[in-house]
């Protein structure tokens, strides 16, 4: 599995042609206590950069963008009852949605873990 990051602080982990998407540790730390998450519906077609999900915290509401194009195959239903999962484990159980990639080459434009760490260090 490969993991990539965006400048908007989303992560995407790829296993074959399935990508799991969430927000990074940095993003959740900036948002604070998360109180609501809206994930995309199964079957929704997304193009890279589309608004795919919404996350609301006590500080702000923020859109989550898809880092790659594809069809949503699953939204994380656990977030409806437990949005705090995003605070507790943003890069694990707090994932937002999974999609089948339509153009895996789009991932080449994203950062790997080392580049993302360097990017965050400059913020």
C-alpha cells in the first residue's frame, strides 16, 4: 500500500485500485474537536479536487476534497455516530471514504510522507 498527501491536508492510501481518503493529523489538530462529519454517498462520481465531504469542529467547518478521481464505494458510517474518531485516529479509523480510482496516474502529483512532513514544517 502507498500513502500520499495533498497540500489541503488530505491523505490517500492506495491498495490496488481502491483508495481510502481522510484528513491528516495536522488538519485535525488545526480543526480542534470534531463534532460532525458528512461523507459522500456510495456510487458518487468524483473528479480530482471535488468537494467530497464536510467536517465540522467547534472552531470551523471545512470541506474535504478528493485527491483523485473515482467512484465512491464506501463512506465511513462510524463517523455519523462518532465524529471524534477523526480526532482520535485521523490517519486510521477516522478515514472518510473509499473510492475506486479511475485514473491512478493522478496520484503522481501528490506528496509522499517525507515531502508532506517538510511541507507541514514550513507552515
